[in-house]
């Protein structure tokens, strides 16, 4: 099964007729390391399924400091969703951390498919719910847990690709701490002293 069709199948099953208009619009794209898929303050128009590689979602503060908020790996659907939905400039950037292969298609096409095929509207709703749950969980971690608790939660989670494939300074940014603070937290955890307070 086509990788994008297999991803959609996690939410809804498409007939060949329903799949055909989306299949015709898919493009394969290679992102070089550090290349941008979406850029802060620029409109985002496409969605992408990651086939291989890794990307990060981040924003740059007025003082120039970057804050990483999410990572995308294989079989993740990524986009500047807020920009796609509103047509406004993106609040975030998406940048490849390694050489990355993606499948892209226009969000405008997906929106038009909502009107033509009810199954796509169902897919859109289920996808939105899935992302809302993820965003809510991420926000809860940032607001309710201490930095050490966030690191402990990451260790216990199924997000092993972050720990295995992402540079430490980006993990630190993702956890909302400095690289030095993360090193201290990791040392305490490795020493068996990483209590959750």
C-alpha cells in the first residue's frame, strides 16, 4: 500500500476512487539537512508525510533564541497547520535535522476533497482530534511538570526516537531547559537520584 494511503488508513479506509485524486497530486521531495519545509512568518500551504529522516518544529523569539516544540519522524504527517487553516503566516518553522524524504500535497486539495468525498471529511476530523490530543498533552507537560519531571516523562514515553536521534541541545529546548541544565538532570537520573518531585 502507498505510504500516504497507509497513513490515512489508520483513520479511515479509502476506496481506489477516493484515493485517486489525492494520489495524483502527491509529490516526492528531498530536504537537505537544515533545509526548511515551513518558515516562520511565511504562509504554509502543503502537508507532508515523512518517509525517512527527522525534522523539528520551532519558533524564533524576537531576541533570536530558538524554541523547539516538536519533532517529526517516519510516518508523521507534518505541516504548519495553523497557517494552512487560516491562510495567515506561519507562527513556526519546520526544518530538516538530517537528509529527509517527504511526500507532499496541497492542503487546498484536501479541503476540496472534504466537499467531494465524505470519507475525507471524517479523516480531517479524526486527524484534528488526534493532533488536539497531542497538543493538549504537550501543553500539560510544559505547564504542570517541572523540567526534571518532563525529562522523566520523556524517558518513560514511547518517544524513543527523540532520545536516540535528536541532538541534546534540541532536546533541551524541547524540554524548556538549557543544555547545561539538561546535562545536570541526566547526570542525576543516571546516578539513580532522579526523583520525581
